[in-house]
């Protein structure tokens, strides 16, 4: 952290390529910041950065990311929170071109595996990858504006989104319970379909397709009734299928 501060002061009001000297890894109190790629000028694609937060810092229990379906849900929850907080800080640092931009991959409604934020199940380390527009006046570095981004804005976004104390416990447990329900429903559907598929193959022979469609229609109408369980949170609607009794 002190090394980054020193480099920023050394490269203030220099030609823009001086920012290349910042590439590297730096330790902060809560996380490790890595500057992976530095843009060539303030009008080019923003620089690439990543943050790694150890399990002893973020504080999420291992049970929330040990299983793949739970880890996927936690990753999605954290990424949405980080994107929300980072967008509040974007363009607070001034300059030309894309100076001061802070952005991370934007999530749609679907809960998917995304490289923007991952959790290592063996170590519990949370890794988030994002972009930052290094500030400049024309093509002259504004390193003190960049210091504001890296020492004030980004740490604040991390503290408000990637730590367990920043996520309400009830909300977190609700998301994890939803992922458990979705996994259970997938297993039920898989068992049902596999049993009836074997039965159709053995008994129907050449009329397989027609018989299979009949079974699927029966399954939809009489075995399961799909009910919508919706969790509303900023920017997302999560839907799960819950089992109900036969009519």
C-alpha cells in the first residue's frame, strides 16, 4: 500500500505511459489489489484490476460456498452488490476521456457462473475483476485523482459489498435457501424423468416420442404445479419451482 502511494506521487503530472509503472500487486488492510493491465491512453479501454479478499477478512461461513449451487448464489449476490456500490463511485475522479470510470460486469436476471467474481472453495478467497479509467488531463497523468479512486472509492465499495457484515443475514440466508430449493427441484425432476424414460423405452419401442410427450404432459398437469417464489432485490428477480401435492 505504501509502495503504491509512493509510485503515485512519483508519476503525478507525467506523460500517460508513466502509469505503466503501477502494474503489480499491493496489499491493503482488507484485501490485495492487483493492477493487471494499464490502458495506453485515457481514451482507450479502461485498465484491468482485480481484488482478492481472504476468508478471514470477508467472514462468510464455509458452508455458504462449499457446495457448487450455494457458491454460485453467493457469488451472484456479492457481484450484484459490488456492481451497485462501484457504480456510485464512477466518475467521482475527474479527467479526460474515460478518466474516473469504475465498472464491473453487469448481471442480468439469470444467476450464472461469471468470471467477474469467483470464490475458491478450497481457500475461501473471493476474487473480483473490474475496470478503472486512470485519470488524466489530456495525456498528462493525474495520479492524485487515481489515488482518490484506489485509496478511497474502491475500498469503500469493497467494505459495503464484499464483507459479511455488509450483507444482511436474513437476506443472505434467504438467497442460500432458494439455491437449496432449486437444487432439490432439479433432483426430483431428474429422478422422475429418468424413471419414466426407462419405462417408455422398455414398453413403447417405436412409439417412443409420442409416449414421452404424453408423460411430460401428465407430469406438468397432475404431478407438479409450478408456483413462483420471488425474492425481490435491487436489479434481480429470482424464481424457483416449488413442489405441490397432486391435484
